[in-house]
C-alpha cells in the first residue's frame, strides 16, 4: 500500500540492528538488578539528559504535535506548555531530587514507603502501574498507526510487533541499553524534524520564509492565548498554572522519568541531566513547525488517495501519510525509522519491572532473593508488563481523541493522587497526614467524573474542563481530603 521499497526497509533494518547491537553490548554487564535497573548509578549526565528528552518527547510528539497545527484552527499555542517544563524541572531539581539522592532511594515509591509506611508506598506504586499502562499505551498506539499504514497488517499485529521490539531490547540490555538507545533516538528526533521541514520548504514557492509568512496570514503561527475559558486547552494560564503540576508529577513521582536521574553518579550530575533536558522544549517547537510545513504542503496539494480515508479518520496519521506518499526512497525509510525511534523507546518496561520487584517482592527487600533469581524474575516481569501494555494499546483502536489530549488525559487519572502522596511524604509531617487513602481515591474518582462528564450524563456534550486543569484539580482534591483538619491527627496512617 505504501510503496515502501527494499532501500527503505534496509534503512529501517539498519536502525533495528543498531539497537540490537547496543543491547547486546550492554548485556554482559547485567549481572545484578542494581546494574539492570539503575546502571550501577554510573551513567554520564549527557546520556541521561538525552534519554529524558527521548522519554518525554516521544512518538506522541513526533506524530501528534504536527497534527495539532495541521488541523483546522490549529496553531503554535501548544508551545505555551513549555513554560511548565522549565518551572517544574527547577522545582524538582532544587527541592525534591536531593531528597531521593540523600537516602539512595531506587524510586519515589521507595521514598514514600520510608516516610509514610509500606501501605502508602505500595499504593503509590500501583498508581504508577495504572498510569504507565494508560499513558504509554498511547505511545504504542501511535507507532502502530504508522505500521498499519506501512504494512496494511491488522492493527493488533502492529501493536504486537511494536511491543515485541521494546520487550526484546529491555529484556537483553536493561536500563543501560535503554539510555544509550535513547541517545540515538534523540539524534533521530532532531534529524527527522529538520529533514521534514527542509524537504517540504524546498519546493514551496519562496521557500521556508514564504511558507511561514503564509502560515502567519492564516493564523497558523499564533503562540499565545489569553483566554480564560476552562474548556480551552492551550492557553498561557494552562502553561503557567496547570501544566507545571503535570510536569512535576512526571519528573518527581513517575518512575518512568525519575529512574533516569537516579542512574547518575551524583546529585550534581543528575541536576545537569535534568536541566540540560530543557532542550526538549526546542524539539517541541521543531515539530510544531513540521505541522506548519504540512499545512503549507497540503494547502497546495491533495492527500494521496491511498491514505485519504485513514487521515480523515484521525489527523494523527497526516505526518506518517506524508512520509509514505511524498518522500523519496531511502529518505522515506529514514523518516519511518525516526518515528520508530521516537515511539518505541522502552524505558517504561524497565521502570515497571523495577518497581514491581522492589516494592512487592518481600524476598528482594529482605535479601533472601539471590541475584540470579532476581535477574530471572526481572526479565520475566518485563515480558509480563509488555503484554499488559499491548493489551491496552489494542483497546485504544478507534478512539476519536487526538494523540496529545489522549496522552495527557490518561496520566491525569493517577497523577493527582501520586503527586499528592509524594508531596505529603516530602513536606508534611506524618502526624498531619490524616486520610491519605481517602484522598487518593477521591482524587481519582473526581478526575474520572470530570473528564467523562458527558458520558456519565453530567453534561450535555463534550467536556466540562480542559485536560490541563485536571492535574491541579486532582492534586487539590487529594491534599484537601488527606489533610483535612478533622479527627485525631495521624490516626489513619498509624501503623501503615
């Protein structure tokens, strides 16, 4: 269907061969879980920084961000969310990261367990499990959309192929392989965006300058929205007051990202990695400009009939469809490999397996589990979590949500309670944490109700609150209920 030729497949195969070689090269060092999950805390900060970017700027960005701009009424307002990243990383680096390094913790949930007790530690880990499957399932869904276009295989098989590569890479090389593979993915992300913009603007009359000028006249380069409408997603207020809570949860309470920083040699290097990862906001701008370029191209051309129906079903297919229908052989293969690089990063499997072992296996914590047994169990957990991830990605087929709002909405269900538990463990004396369990479950219920108000019959149509505001709402509910000054202080957490 896509006209993908031998040269294209060779380029994609070369990428997968490189990933395999990296995993094989690091596999010899995987003799204990400390190396398998944390790289023996010896990874260089620059590699960790690139890995953080690759983890946060995923295939959802590569595919979904251009689609935001390309869509009717789309523009560059998504860039306002970058403000949240700068603010949240500074807060995390100065006030929270030192707490994790001071106790040599392996995860935020280990820290919560130490501060608030084992029940709340395990609850935070469970929240991470649910949130990771929901949000990272969207990543697999994204790359499977490309595979579906590329191969015409059934969507379920595309999901299985996507997850299979991630499982194999993590199973063999552990977090060290994941981080160094992410470095390659980081390079390919930037190269892929630049190639796309250069290829399109080359044939546009007047080049990139004329394209941007036309986009400006059409309102496609609008960056700031001062609207106070609670249903407006991409506003300056959401970027300053709502999304920092999402970012703080993502970097401080989500092991998917926190695990990277705990792989560094010291707190100083971890901070370097965290702050250097701000370059990821520039990659967001790059792919917004890809969306502008796609708009410019298709304002003069029609979508290839082979892909028109699939693009009509969801705008998220527009960039993959352009690559497959318009780019020449070889370059087309490179761009598809770049999409795979962005979307098939496998850090979530390492984070899920590590948290499962360290938080729920009593033998590991007591020291009765041998290193050989721990390694076998860890690799088995990678496979199990891969299956769970594939199952949820398959369930997403046919969704009418865009990739970006879908990915954020998935994390909003658990991030309020998860960040609430972490902030209480870090900054609130244990005696004043009165009803943490009730706070967490009330937060989850509240966000689910707000985000699904229409389907629950609470709103005539659509949503009643844009997705960015679900994050501060969930956190506020969790803290308000958990810390409400009623009853005997500490009564509900004593003995947990």
